[in-house]
């Protein structure tokens, strides 16, 4: 054998060896991946099986600031904002020798909330001192209610997956809010702002009837809607006007007694609440599955990490050392007062929903979305009165108005323009003065500068081109520069027509009448 043949033989053997090693390594890699995947599948399966064995139990304590002009025990304003410590006086600052005087409007609003949520209204009620020390609580106790709340044993009905579920309410009581701590971002100290101290609250305590984050979301949306409709609270979550303490526990499905609960305080975002419930329930299940015990404690939800962290042991009623407030007289509610308040209750979301379906022929889906918010519902009704086009109004509210609200992180109550201005926008579309695409631009301008849409389109030069001669010129020019689209249309490709219309709208900056464009393109293409 020559040296050349010997060298070729060795190279072939090395090549076979290398290929064999590659195949072996690949098989090892596949085997490792296979075992990893099997382990992961088994772990997920065990996790799902353990989840199916447990039931989540959730109770909520919702705190809602009342929309009274003055605080609960003094005449200081309740409006949000203001320079620190400018909305307070010796009473809400707890100066020695000062005495509280109960705001009658607070009692009226609490009873109104109780009647709207099917509660029993107490004939006799009182205030109590809830003792705890915290830097933003100037008296070192909170005036609240303990054993004799204004309202008790109510319920709120929610619809979950097409079924009606009744969520029981233990109580609704009145109390004062605490102040606010402003922590220095560099850790140099903390400042106390007492503007919020003494702002009136109602606390709505549910029974542990909720079983999922979805149910909690639906319940909170319904409760928020009720309070907005009866106009006792603006429920602005971003300002802390509507927030919840969330109690979560888990138990085996066959178990009757409740599990040990944990509590997450002062949560003011639907998204955070649902995420926190899902995480905390899973955490508790894993602890129990691993043989551990749940500790009754107060937790802090961290939005960034998506986890809960322990803050302190959970307080019980005995820790607060409740006793009757000696500086306030008892609250006596007459039957006449209760009936007078009952007469002031407005049409509620459920009845409005049914009426919209009957009177305006709106689909149930549309009616559901619109009536969730009183602001949106009022906007719909008042706009329809002017333009007499309920379906168009509904579409604008559900699509573009909701989109802009979400993009700008605004509440419906922050909509700056009037129902008449929205109606005028829809009338301009119906008349053919502007196209739907231009109308979307006008709406966004109305959010920035709430003025009549006619003025906006005149200032911006957005009036729709409806002149036949001008539109025909555009059509012919587009056809001339897009011969392939003509061939495609003749070949049965209908999308070619949409492309041509789109090019024409682009050239006219959205101002051409789209119906006229369609018609003229078809006429020219058929020639």
C-alpha cells in the first residue's frame, strides 16, 4: 500500500470515528433532554394534580373614600392633592383638647351603600376606637366601628361563566382614613402628610365566598360600579379612593373548616390583586404539599418580582383593644330617614343593561360593557339623545374611547369632552363631512383639547374630500401607477381593490370619501 493510500485510509477512519463521536454526543444530549422534559412534565403534572385537590378561599375588605366635601369629624376639605399638610386642622391633627363632630353626610352615604348592596340597616349604631400605633395616625387610634356597624348581612350578585353567584357581605361600617408617609428616595427620612387624615371611608367586608381571582375581579368591578352609580365615591383607584385588603387561604376540597389565611393590605389595582391572589394561593399549596404550615400574617405584594413578602404577624380584633368612642354620641337611624335615603337611589347597572337591550336594541355584550361605568353609561345616553344613533355611540365608546383611556391610563371620569361634542363628531361622520379614519384623529384631539369637532377639523384641514372630479383624478392616478394591481384584480384577487383604495387614502391623507373611492375604482376596473 502506498503512503498516499495509507494516509487516505487513516483519514477515512478518523472521519468515521469523528462522526461516531458526534452521533454518540447527540444521543447523550437527546437522552439528557428527554430525561429533563420527562422530569418537567411530571413536575407540572404533580403541580396541576395538587392544585386540583385544593380550593382557594378569598375574602375582601374594600375601603372606599366617600365623596363628601368635608372630612368625617371636622370641616377640612377632602379634595385630592394639595400641598402637604394644607388640608388639615387641630381636630384631624389630633391636637390635645379637640373634639370630633360626626359628619351627617357620611352616615347618609354609608346607608345608601348599604341599601344598594341589600344590607340590613341598623337602627342603633356607635363609633369605636381601634387602637394601634403608626406614624401617620396622629391620635394613635382610629375612630371606626366594631360590634355595631351601620350596615350588615348584605350581598352582591355577580355573573361568572353565565351563572349568577351571590357574594355575602358581613358588614359596611364608617371610619376615618389615616395620613400618608412620604419616604425620601435617598433614605434620609420620612415625612408625614396629614391631608388624608380624617377623610371618611366605608369599609365593605365580604364573606369568604370568593373562589378565584376571576371571581374577585368581577366582584370588585361590580362593587365599584354600584358605588359610582349611587355617587357616594369617585372610586379613583389611582388616588386610593377604592382599595382592598385581600385575605387568601387554601384548603383540601373535602375539608370543611377554612385554612389559615394571609392578608395583603391596601391593594389598588385590579391587575395586581388578581396576580397576587394567584401567586399567594400557589405558594400556600406548595408549602402544604411539602409538609409545611401556613402562618397567619400580613404580606406585602411586590409588583416587580411578582411575589409576596412577609411584613408582620396578622392582628386579631383583641390586638386593637376596641372600646366605644367616648367623645361621640350614638347613631340612631329612624325608619323615615332610611326610606328618604332609599328614594334617592338611582337606576342601577343591571336594570340599565336590560333597558338598553330593549329600548336601544343593543346586544347584551355592548350593554354589559357600557353599564359597568356610570360615566360611560351617562355618556352613552346623553350622546344618543343628540345624534339618535345608539349603535354608533356604543361602538365609539367600546372601541376608540376605551382604547384611548387605556393608552393614557385614565378612568372614564377623566373623559374631558361632553356628550354633545361626541354626538357632533358622529353627526359629522353620518353627513360625510369626515371619514371614520379622520374621526379617530379628531377624537384623540378632543382628549387633548376638548372642543367642538367642527372647529378641530377646520383648524387641521381635515374636511373630507367628496368632490367627484377631485376623487376621480386621484383614482386615475393610482391606477396609472399600479398596473400590477389591475392585473391582479382581473385575475380574481379581490385584495387588489383594498390595496388601491388604501393607496388613494394615503395620497389624500385620509381625507377622501372611502365609499366614493370604492365605487369609482370598481367603475374604472370594470372598463
